[in-house]
């Protein structure tokens, strides 16, 4: 005959082990009820963990692209606003210049307006967004256009003064400027002056922007041109048009030379407006592409999120019932453990 050794100590110790397991289960259920998500996804899903990890990684990647698209859309909006200002200003000047055909009194008005236009052009092309210059191409940390009326004098203004002096032999404010003929002015505008707005002079004296604009990934399979470089031909034409009236000494020129400048500026303004309008259209296309891509990404992330929820989340109603049951079981175990601890052979002797 064999008997099994039983003691109040062994019974009590067994109850403690059960209590520890129940406490662990209770903590797990409390976590799941408060978060709505499995406390240990890997343990619960087992071999399905790989799918959950892959889905969550893709979900995070698509959300990152959507966040980037929001910034890109904002940059495009700011770019469009700046371009709208330039087009509006150029159109106003063009309307003004059409009525300006002589140098008697109108030269001072035209010069003043063109100085303001040149300042506006520089200001808009130097627009910053979150510390980045949006018209600088890839060189977003560098101001793209040199201030024309800066202190000290900008390299672009120095280049204009030097070109005028080298061509005519005197400065713009010299009284001898009145002797410049229409033909001489036309030749200067088409040669030495025009060269200031072409490469390499433009990159040396005017611009620090890169020719390459920013390309943004707007979806998993799409890249889009989402910025404009200050080196675009339309901006150079606008700078040339504003500069020739603002800084070629128009008030001291003969009527013929002054008329030659006005005719050239009217031509350049028309070309610049057309060029900037084309840029606006291109940016509008980019805006539409970004918007459409974000909408598609939103649909994809919703689908991914539904599957992730299906894999990782818990039924809170079921979890609440399990938690209540676990609490009841734990209370019962505590009661039994307390009664076992009171058992003693001395009480029966």
C-alpha cells in the first residue's frame, strides 16, 4: 500500500502558482481591453505574424508618401500664388507701356514701376517655405536670385552697369546718354545686354538656382516634377524687361533710344507672360497628379488598415467578458488560498 504525502504547505504553494498565472492573464486582458489590440501579436498570430508585419510596413510607407504629398501640394500652392503675382504685375506693366511712346514725363513713371516690378520678381523667386527656397531647384538651402538693389550693390546690377559702360563708353546717368540713337540702343539690347540673361552670365551674376527642379515620389510607382527653377526662360525674360527700363537711364535718353527700350520691353513682357502661363499650367497638372495619387493612396491604406485590424485587434465585448471571468476566478482562488493557509494539525489535536 502506498500513500501520497499531502501537506497544507504544498496546497498553499500550488495556489500561489495558480494565482500568478491568473494575474498574468488578468494583466493581458486589461491591456487588450484598454488598447483594443492583442497584447502580444506575435504570440497570438503565430505563423500569421509575418503577414501582419508586412501589412503594417506597407501601411506606414503609404502614409509617409501621403504626408509628403501634403507638403508637396502646399509647396505647389505657394508657387502658384507667387507666379500669379508675377503674371498680374507683368500684365499691368504691359498695359501701362502700351500707352507710353515718348520720353516726356512718362519715362520717370515707367522707371519707377519697373523698379518695383524688379523688386517683386526677386522677392517672389526668393520665396521660402519651411526654410527652403521653392524656386531654387535642387539648391533649396540657397537664395536663388541676387538682390538687385542690395547693399552693397548686387552682382547683377554691377554687370548691367559694366555692360552699359563698356558698350557706350559712359555710364547710364551721364549726360552723353542723350546722344544714343535708336539703332545703337537696339543693338546694345540685342547683344551685350541680352547676354547678361543668358548662360553663363545668368548663373554667375543673377542666379544660384539649379536647372534641375525637384522630382517627388507621389505614389509607389509615380514621380512628378513638383517645383520650378528660377532659371526658366520666362523668368529671365521678365528680369531683362524690368531691368532695361529700371536701370538703363531712360530719363536721360533720346526719344528714339527710349522708344527702342519700350518696344523691346513690350515684346519681352508678352513672351514672359506666355512662358509663365505655361509654367502655371504645368504646375496645375502636377497638382492634379498629386491630388489623384493621394486619393488612391488613401483607398489603399484603408484596405490595409482593415486587414491589420482584423489580424491585430480584439473583440472588446468578448474581452470584457473574459476579463470579468478572470477577476471572478482570481477572487475564488484568493478565497481558497486564504482558507488553506488557516489549516493546521494543531487545531485537531
